[in-house]
C-alpha cells in the first residue's frame, strides 16, 4: 500500500521529478536566482551572486522529495560570465547528485554602456549521478529487473541557452540535457530515458514614478521532449523600497500542468492535473538575501496535507553600483 501511495505522490505532487534530469524546476528562480535555470544568466547581474536553496516536501513523510542547491556566478570583464552549480535531489527510492560549470557571453546590441540592451548566450557542462535504492524492495515477489541493491549510473550532459534584456523587459530560452544519454539503471540498455527539456521565461517590470513600489509579472513554460509533459508558471512579484539599502519583495506563483494522471473515483475514471499556488516573501538587505516560499497543492488526490517549503539564502559580492540605468531587478537588485 505504501508503494501505491508513493506512486500517486509522484504522479500528482512531485512536479515531474522523475522526468527532470538535472536540477528540478521548482520556484528557486523567483528568489533572485534565474541563473539556476538559464546558463546565459551567468555574470549578467551587476554583482556576483552566491545562492543556496533548501526545499522539503511533506515534513511528516519519510522519503519525501527534497532538494538542496548551491550556486555562484560572476562577471569576468565586460562581456563574459562564469558560474557553478552543485545539487542533491532525492525523491523516494530515486536520487541524483551533480554539478555544472557555466560560461556566458553578453553582447551589447544597442545603446551606451549604461543602457541595458543585451543579448546573452550561455552553456552549462555537467556530470550527474543517478541512484536507485532497491534494498527495501520485496524480493519474494520475483522480478528479474530488481536487484535488491543500490544501483547508480553517471552521465555527462550540457545545457544551452540565450537571454535578451531591454531595459525592464527580459526573455530567456534554455534547452536542458541537450544530449540524449542512456542511464542503464532505468533503461536497461534500451531507449534513452534522459529527458531533454525546453524552458522559456518572459517578464517585465513596471516601475511607477515617485513610487516605492515596483511590479513584475512573468511567465515560465516548460516542455519535456519525449514524454511531452508541459506546465506553465504564472508569476506576480512586487518590490518595496525600504531605503537603507533594503528591498522587500513578495509575490505568488501559480503552476498549472497541461498533463494529468488518471485515478479511480468510485466507478469512474477521472484525471487530475498538477496545480500549485506558491506565495513567496523575501528581503534584500545590502548584500544579503533571504526568501521563503510555500507551495500548496490543489486537487482531490493528495499524498499529504502538508505543503512544500523552500528557503533561499544568498550573498552578493564584487558589486558595480548602478551598472544599468533601468529599474531591472534581475540585473540590478
């Protein structure tokens, strides 16, 4: 029964965690960390950035999905950026650990030195180790595929992406896992299970004159190549200037999957799509960042009543004061 519940949890609540090779796409990017999704953001900001994220689902459940990430990126010269990402992702019997190094090139396509009008290109090169712990599986129910031990496999892959900034407008496009790779612990030598993903982000910042408030709607779309899973995030953030080098930001994100999982309700078969509402709250004081995000799942089928908690900590370094003349928190905050 416990394994059945775990399967339902993966289908309805884990945001395609098994399909997300590499760093899963949660909401880390909204807490001042677009670099975690898009390698073209390496060194794009006016400061170097170190960000750490801890995410935990269902505190009262054993083997619940959890994720830890540590990333840094900084500019080198006027046109280049470098970065690195380490992550550990665990989901029931499945886990993956890996690291990436990044390079980005930023091309000024118009305006002067302080005018934000840039096209950026970036690449991640990484190594990921996937693990499947079969030591707790019931070996009396014979299955030739189950070995009863901890199995692991490592693979190399790359992400490629591009970004465009024009004043308060921004757009990103990234292809994750651009090279198909077999992971023998899942594919057993057959078709590759490595999932190529396409991620696109679009946003704009509204900054009324003589106001301490700024408003930033944005969207994120993801599609997984072979399984054709899709979802979209609808985001709204607000920034409030607290003076004394401090900015408070708050917002919410609504995630809607375009694909559902079927379940039996009485005598009928129904389908439920993943739907999440995630409020977030953060503060930037001088060079330090703290943010908290909570995700609440909608739907009739839930694994547990608890939500998904995420904490982000960050520090900036080597800052260039007022590098850009726009109100553009993705590169100036």
